[in-house]
């Protein structure tokens, strides 16, 4: 579910268009947009504190076979939340799971890996080695 929630909405929509058809669904809740409180910890392990709020959209569906799907995504994209909830329900079907995993989850995982590697490369380009600065006296 984290992979679906972090996916870029346009990329998820494109992959859904090429994937096997999802079953019909009934919306149980939403999609609805609201705020969630973000919590932080001082130093990563200290006392928790309220960092602030962020916008999130959630949706719940029941597919034609009775499976429930739930999703919460960052931001205000109703279509993204609904697609993730429908996929959550469809992935519970053993007959569809492997095909959907190959068509949607694996490309999303590869795309996320590439995005993270790009961010790591950009961060590494700005790295300063302070040890080298102290030994240049």
C-alpha cells in the first residue's frame, strides 16, 4: 500500500490503463480529503511532538467479489486514492494478484528506486567532507 500511496498519480493511471481489468466496485467511503497530524521526535528518539498538519485523501471500496480495499494518499487527488483502494481490493484476489503485481507494483517499485537513486546522487554532489578541510592546514 505504501508503494501505491507514494506513486505518482499520472504514472499509476498509465499503468492501470495497461493492466488487466479491475472488477466493478462500490464506494464505501470517499474519496474524502482532510488533514492528518504529523508527529515528530526530537533527535529521532526523544519525546514526540506535533510537527504540523498535512492534507490527505482516503477512500474505501468494495469490489464485485466482496473484497474491501482502503487507501490513504498525501494531497488532494481523489482519483489517486480511489485507484489505490481499488487495487488494494483486487490484489487480495489470488487469481489477479500475480498479474497485477507484474503489471503495476513492479514498475512502480522500479520507478521509485530510480527516483530515490537520483535524489541520492544530487545529495552526494553537495556533500562536504569536513575531515578533509581540517587536515589541509
